[in-house]
C-alpha cells in the first residue's frame, strides 16, 4: 500500500505530529488531489488548542487538519467524468454528508498532507492565472467574509461598515467591502501593524479599538450617522459592546469570529430602542468559491498580498505557533508538502 505524509491531530491530547499514513484511493464520485498548497487558519489553531471543542462528526480521535486546500488532480474515481489528471483545482472547505455540512480537516481528513480526498461536488477548477498558494485561501479566508458581507450582512453600496479584527478574515473583509461599494470602511484593531494593513488594503479609517475617542472618530467620519453594519472577526465579547455603541438605528452586528463564550447585550433597552440586529455567521455557501475564483481570475479581486509565508509541511507546528502568537503579523501562512 502506498503511503504519504500528513499532519495528524490527536484531539484528546491536542498533539500535532507529522506521520506516514495510507494514501487514500478515490471511490465513486471522488477525486484524489495532489496537494500543492494548504492554508493555516486561526480555526486550525483553535481546533488544536481545544477551544473549538470536539468535532461533532469526527469518527475516531485523530484527523488530518486543513480546510483551505489547492493542488492538482492525481486520480479520479471509477465513475468520475469531466476531470483530468493534472488539472488545477481548489476544494470547498466542507462537504454535505447525510444532509449535514461536514468541515474538511475537522470532521474528516483535510489537506495538510501530500494528498487529499474530495467529493466531485466540492472540487472547482482554478485557471492558470491564479497561483495555487492564493487559490488555497479562497475557501474560508475569502469566502467566509464574502458570504458574511453579501448574504448575512446584506451590505449595500454606500453603507458605512466597520471591521473589528484585521487578521486573515478581517483583512479580506476590508477588500471585499470595498469591492461591493461600502463607504466609509472603518477598521478597528489594537495592533498598529494590523491597522496599517487595513489602510493598505482599502480601509478609509483604521482605529485603535482601545482609543477613548473611538466613538467620536466613528461618528465624525460617518457625519454623525454611525455604522449601518459592523463585523466582528475577532471573536471578543468587548467588541460586541463597542460595535453596538456605534451602530445606527436598525444597524446590523454580524458575528463571524468564534469565542465559545456567552453573548451578552449590556443595555437591552437601548438595543431594542435602536432596533439593532445581531446576526450569526459561519462558513460559506457552496457557490461562493467558484464565484470568487472567477472574480480573482478576471482581475476584479487581487489577493496577491494575502500570503505572508510558504513553509514545508514538516513546519506545520511552527506555522500554528506563528499564527497563534502573531509573530511577524501574518495574514495567511501556506504549507507545502
């Protein structure tokens, strides 16, 4: 039996190791991808440290991590048509199984490996114009903020928008808000380098969330109207209170960052009086990835600045630590088998 290298997480012990495991064989309706690039996400960090809890659909105690994956077709299942060996592809971050969404690299084996197995419904072609390192981050790092903006948040051109947390998701959210015509776009982050990144990517204003004059600055740039929509990509409870304090009447607060802690509205009377809305968001719809691939391939969107560094698969633990400690202010780190 052929074997391959894979980064395996033992859920009970939180231990991540590079192991030799059997190379998968594609069955009916499946393809086997030779992995060229796999993104490292904060969700991976939280899965490893246990803060996400036990994966709800995982069979057993160990899983190959990685839900942002791009590469080339290595093999196709016996009944698969329309795909050829060597074709450049990207995988959806999850698959529908038994009527429920299962997350790649969480509920079943993902792409921190030499090869990854996928159902044909979760495979999308990538044009030669998009480097596979950039294609890999479209599922989740790009598609999650995209759906949070256009679907859950329903942002319309000219609406004032705030982004809390300018990391992997928030940085892309700034770019995507600009693409859909939001104005002004205000980024909030306590880290100076993150605020500068937000400005570089198109934010109209970047503020320190700890600044006592925060609310006054938001009101000044919105001409007293406040924000129509606010996005929490940080997963921090203090963000909710601050965002609600600068929301316009009937404004929407969209929660994308995961905290696992209780959601508290400190002033329920004001919340009701202002007719505010709090909306939860998770993941992405199945049609977002191919749409975003088309937008990137056509030049309408450019994520060439998204890749901070490319590391070998053997450095997976180091990549996780860098993202956790924010060493070098990484946006996205990529693993290559």
